[in-house]
């Protein structure tokens, strides 16, 4: 596996794998938000719940917030937070649509005429195709995460500003010099005002065998108050061949919120 990391954001000492930063585009119109019936928390209230004091103890031990405690706004309880678990979990839906294991090389596939949404569970993704020259195209998949609906609260996001981590894995398909792009915007409540953003388009390194997985990650820190949505968009390159479309695959996409260690 290879890794493309933001050295400044992650505080690492690794050289990025030849990232090429494209111009910072304006965010496209955000895709529709999931309906209440699609909420991952639906039905959780039927589970056995700890007491308010026990839920507080368990979550503070698990999350270890700065100062060792958190002040909850009126109407939010520790029991509800225990059910929702808004921190330290993946907030994207269907993060691995094709069920691919990153610990093994991408399984070989030939070109296909099958639509992408028939090849796995892409629930929650909004998908479109951008045609390019020379039989190439982008598959564009995106989601918009409503942080408050996922169980976070305004005071936490504005005052504590916990880290917002995005991560993705794409196939080193060698279909072009650049086969993947990642674009992420932190948006205000109007889902239009951009508070912070990150864009990366790694170039193919041509090292090792094709089909390995390349990791891309970035951590948003000290992004300022007002963040309410995360718009996550990635692009993967396709090439038209006589037998159909040969695709670059992507898996284990994630958006998570956590306290700085």
C-alpha cells in the first residue's frame, strides 16, 4: 500500500506521494441529505440503555475530551449521546460499496458495461459521470454529512473544534497519470458558505505492481466556528475499452470527528 498524507495537517514527517494540488474549486450544490427514515440511529431506542450517570462515565472514559469533561446543551443527554456515538465513528453511508478488502490487492476485473450502482451497495452516494478526452472519464461520488443530525452539537463544534478527519483508499489502476481526486468542504449552516476546504489529486507513482491501494487522508484542525456540514466528493478515473468501461475503484471512505490526542 502507498499513502498520500497532508504533512502539515497531520503533523507527520512523511513525503507525500507526489500530490498535485488542483485549484480550490467552489463546492458544487450539496446532494440531498438523508431523510429521517434513513438515519443510522433509527430503532436504537429499543436497546437497553445505561443510566445517565453510567452513560456519562462510559463516554468520558472512551472519548477523553480536553479537561476530562464536556458541558452538554439543554435537551441533550448522555444517554442519547451513548446511543448516537457521534464521535470516533464513520459518518459516511456505504463507505465500502463494493465490499473490497484493502489488505489485499484490488481483485482483477475486466471492462464492463454494467452501471456502477449495480455492482454494490451505493446507498447514500450521489453519482455522476464527467466525460474527458481520449476515451477517459471521471466517476464522481459525493455525500453531504449533517453534523448536528449525526449527534454533534453547536457548542462542541464551535468552542472545542474537534478534529474532522477524512480518509479514502483508491486503486493504483495506472489508467492515467492521475486516477483519483479528493475534494472536501466544511460548510456553514446554509450549506453554501465554505469555512475550510481540502483538495488533492495525487499523481500515479508507477512504483510497485498495479492494483495496490493508495491511502489519502487529511485532518481539519482549528477550522473556526460555524461548521455544520461536511461535503465529501471523490473522483475516480475510467477508460473506455472495446469490452466496456475499465474503472479505478475506491473503498473505505470515511469522515469522522474526534478530539485531538
